[in-house]
């Protein structure tokens, strides 16, 4: 295994440990903040005053978003904790994905033209499947498609989904064309790679 991949594995292991420690500290901090907000700890207690002064300004953006969505401001610490944990998991998954991309590129270059063909096909279909998945998740979260960080998924997936929408009717309020597109991409990728 090349030294680069070994070093990348070490970085991933360190990031995993750091995410775990940050999540544990966040659990304690946000749990105490929740106790202060719900008045389970006396609001005039020195601990409560410290938490209001130190952590409440960090939670104001989350609290505003929760209140606008119709939620209770006391749930801001828990939503912040969820954001920290999900963000850490996404970071670990992203690092693992980058590591696998480098490893597969290294293997493909040693396998010659067949390896490079395999790599290009799998990367192309992987990006298209990711675009369909991002479209589905953004529609569940009701995120606007015109945002710059979602626009790429619309550009890549719409040429695939539009023809399918003409053929496949929605089932009630559910659009099943992303599911069909996902499986169609998997089947086409398998057919293209079968000869290797």
C-alpha cells in the first residue's frame, strides 16, 4: 500500500476520534444548555448565567430557524447536537470516499486501459447516482433547487429524470422516477462493466 494511502488512513482515524470527542463534549454542553433553557437548573445559578453568556449567542441562528419552522426554542440545543453529529458523520464518510477514489485510481492505473475504462465508467455512474440522491434528499427537506450547492445535481439528473417522468406517472404524491433512474443507472453500469 502506498505511503499516501497509509497516511490518509491515519488522518481518517484521527478525524474519527476527534468527531467522537467533539460529539461527546457537545452532548454535555448542549445537555446543560437544555437544562438551563427548560429551567431544570435555576436560571440565576452561576452555571446558568455562564451558559447563557457563552453558548446562547452560538445557538441563536439555530433557535431562530426552529422558531420560524414552528418549533420550540428549548429544542435548539438538541438540533445543534444533531447538526454536529451529522456533520461529523458526513465528514468521515467524505474522507472515506476520497480515500476510496484515490485507491481505485491507483489500482486502475496499474491495470492498464481496462482499469482506466472501469474507473471512468464507475466514477461517471457514481456521480450521476449521487446527483439523483441529492435531488431526492433536497426534495424531502424542501430545499430550493436554484441554490448554488444543489444546482449541479439538477443539471446532471434532470436529463435522466425528465424522460422518465413522461413515461412513469406519479403514485399519488410520490414521484418514483428517481428510484427508477437509480436502478436504471445501476443496471446500465453493470452492463457496461460486465465484459471486464
